[in-house]
C-alpha cells in the first residue's frame, strides 16, 4: 500500500475508470491530481506483478480551515483482490495517515464518506475503520487509538499477513504499508 505520487496520479484514476462497475460517481482527473499533491491518494500494488489492485482517495473540500471537510472514497479493488479485507485495511491506513501522520489534518476537520446506493461492499470497511452512519458516514475521531492499535497488531502480531480460507487451500498475502506509515510510528 502506497501513497500515490503526483507523477503517478493517473494510475488510480485509470484503474477506477477501467473497473467502474457503476458504483462510483465520476471524479475528474484533477481531483486525483489534487489529492496526490496533498498526499491524500493511495494505491495498492501486487508486489509480484507490480499491477495496481486497489485505490482510495481523501478529497479535501471546504475553504475555511475551521470548517474543513474531507471526503473519503474512491475505494475500488480488483474483483480478484476482494474478500481478503484489503479495503478495511486500506481505510484504516488512510485514516491513521490523514490524522496522525500527514501533518495536513486541521483541528475540527471532518472526514465524511458516502456510499452509492446499491454498493454495499465498502460499508463493512467504513464501519470497521471508525465511521458512523450519520447522514452518510462520519469518522469518529475517538476511534483513532483503536485504529493505531489494530495496525500495530497487524504488523507485530500477524506479521503483515492476511490469510483467507478457500476450498483449494488457504491463500496467504503479505501486506506492507511502511511507505505510508512507518512501523516505528505505530509504537508511539
């Protein structure tokens, strides 16, 4: 899992456009460029193939720093990468990064998420990452400590491994998000 650099912003944009299953609102390429500039665009790569398998974006909005809002969305994973819990993990990483690591979180900034009718896939991920259903989904800042602990356990106890049971045998996947949040930052 990586932060998307400004020069790479078209990778997640094209990925979403190519996989759009009618569940995401159209977002202009400029939204991805702005998010990359603000270090609020994320993508997930398969380390073996170097292909993108997922993406997420935190779009800033609102002009006043005291009333700043940010929309968490653009969550899309390739169908073959679904069912592992990667989306839940990505949303947790996005929120911990946005609030604790990025240096861009402003006092009172509110993080919102919306789910398009008929797209129930990200609901579990949002709820697990501390969002509460209040006229859409609003991030509960009190959950940040739990998210940091969850990520710490994932790195230190699970050693970054996700296992999914399949009829043909267990599938194991190692996830590295040290590009976004260094493991030492989870010990604080």
